C-alpha cells in the first residue's frame, strides 16, 4: 500500500542534491571476544543481512506522480545485495583512515529508484574492531526514531544475529487506497487549515517581539538571523570531512548539576567553546555569538511512524572572548528562554517556525542578499538520545556510536551526539572546503571540555577516551 509523503519529509527530499545529500547515518564500532575471527563474523553479518526482507520505510521508494500527491510506494523489486556491502580497509587500517572512508561514503546520493538505505560492514581495522557504517535518507526517519530502531536490532546479550535495522518490525503507518481520494483530500485540507492557524499564531508572536523594541536582550530565546558570517556559512559543496570523539557522561552530568543546566546545555557549551578555539586558531574571532539550530523531537512515547517529527530551536551561544564557564551559564539562560518561547507555541506554529526562517533565508539568498544579510544559523547541534545497557551484534559488543548527519545551506557544520552506556559519542560532519580537517574541531572540543571541567568542577582529570578524525588537507583561508 502507498502512503503520502509528509511535508517535512518532502522538504528533505527537495534538499537532496549532489552538493547537499540528505543522508543521515552512523558509524558503529564493535569489540569482538578473544579468539573470535573478525573476518568470519563480517561475512556472517553480510550473509544474514542480505537474506533479510526490508520493512517500511525501507521497502519503498518516493513517487511524484503527474497527477496526485507525492507518496511512498512499494519498490517493485529489492536486491538487498546492492544495499549491504562488505569491504576491507587497506593497511594501516587506522581510525583516521576509517573516518576518511566514512566521509567519502556519506557524500554520495542515495538512488531514489531503490529503497533509501545502505549498510557497509567494514573489516581491516588495526584495533581489531569491526565497523558498521549505515546511511539512510532523512525523509525516512528522524534521529529519535533512528536510535530506537537501530538499537532494537541488537541483542542485550551475546547471541544469534537479529534482523537488521532495515528489516525490523515497525508500527503500521497510515495507508490510503486509491479509492480513498476523498479522505486524503480531506486530510490535506485539515492540514492546510492547521498550518495556516500556526502561521497566524507565529506571525502574532513575532510581531509582538518586534514591537517590544529593546525590552528583549539581543541574545536570549530563539534568534534566527542573529549570528555572524563565519566559514561555516560558506557555500556547501559535495565534499565532506568527518571526525568523532567521546566524553564521560558522569562528568558532563556533574557540570549540568553544578550550573543548574541540562546535559544538552553542556553539549552546546563544549561545542561552542571548541568551535571558538578552532576559529581563533585560524585568526578568526566572530563579533557576535554564534547561533545553533537545535532539533527538538515531537514524538510521543512509543511513536514509531517512519517519518520525521522534529521542530527546532535557534539558540544564541556564548559571547565572544568570554571563558568556558561564562559561556555555559549564558547558554543555560538562552536555552531556557528559547524553550519557554517554544512551549508557548502550538505544535503547528513550532513546525512552521523553522520553515519560515529557512524560507526567508532561501529568499534572501536567491535574491543575492546573502552577503548583506546574516545567516539564519551558523551550525547545527543535535542530541538524538541514549542507548541504555549493553548491545551486541552476534558475539560482538557495541563499543561506540558516532552519528553522521547531513549538511545543508547555510550551515556547513553539524555536531550530533548519542549517549552509549557511560559515554557521550560526538559525530562532526563539515563542509570540506571550509573545514578540511574536522578533527581539528574535535580536538578543540576535547580541550574545551577539560577547561570547562577545571573551571566549574575544579577537576584536572583527563577528558575524552579517544578521538577520531578525517584530515584531508589544509584549511582554506
């Protein structure tokens, strides 16, 4: 049965171009028990996964008929062999090499004539670990649903292989038969009326803010178009650089408790301080706080519909030239104000907020005003959730999960996190012409975390367990 493509998923399909593929995915590392053959396990995984039968949305392709609404329709034929690949890194097989490989794999568009997913089982790591890199289209799911579905496919104990993420059972999605056109049309009209109501609500809120003049400080609450021009706002190309690292969750939670903030506030502060260090190392020091777009999940507990359900916050970060602790406290105040404003919106207005902001950016860019107007955001920072307890792929234990997200104008930098047991794993994807070595940002974030911990907790302990980067050359001026 077919099902309509939701408006936000349509937007991701529209963004999906050679320079801005709407790919989202993850790099997963697994530790093998002593004496277990890594090559044998890799081949076993590939055989088992190629024998699996994809389930929605990974058994469908997007369809844009001349007459009628865009919809997902079942693929006529699925050759899982083209979606599941086995490859081996050549020597030396180090982690930087793995990240470079992931960056290259993440650059290519998914073929819309086939279901939108790919899985690479990667052998040859000098560490003795086995790697899985997976990517799908953002139109298929959002980060919260992806975390649930991916990790539900792994066992809590060592044992036989379970079905892969693309073949696990999912909640039944609404379907519409061809003879139910009236129902589809009625639903579309209701959606348009709700959207119009949300836009009216949003317009009234923004008008009230504009009338308030200087009563509202310039760096609180949601503030799109408030950040400076940076190298992250250069034109996004097809080339990517990728890096990853992790930090101890216990210390990050301690920082949140000590400052009255949240774990997400600490993530923002680590990224903000790290990016500031990176820019200063290049002789660049923005005069205004950077603005981060932070996706917010709108999923109810147990909601596993295969679509994207997110809204966004536009959070101003720390003031230039201030210390790490001051940045964190400023971010806590700004996120509180942004959340209060967000929760005052209806669901429709919350969804429309980002669409309106990016629509205005697209209009200004199309008219050639991008050089004189501020970018709607500088970077994206997202926390997609947590994995509780150990997870196993057959006999191999999950060691790390590094997100690999998407880039789109005007933000050529995306930092996405997921918590696994006692660590928070960070994945950094960047526009290569502007950030040739995303590992430089990863290292700066690690140093920023150590500084933040010394400033707030008065603790000199070392921070990250490891970092992984994909250097590809000199940073452009």
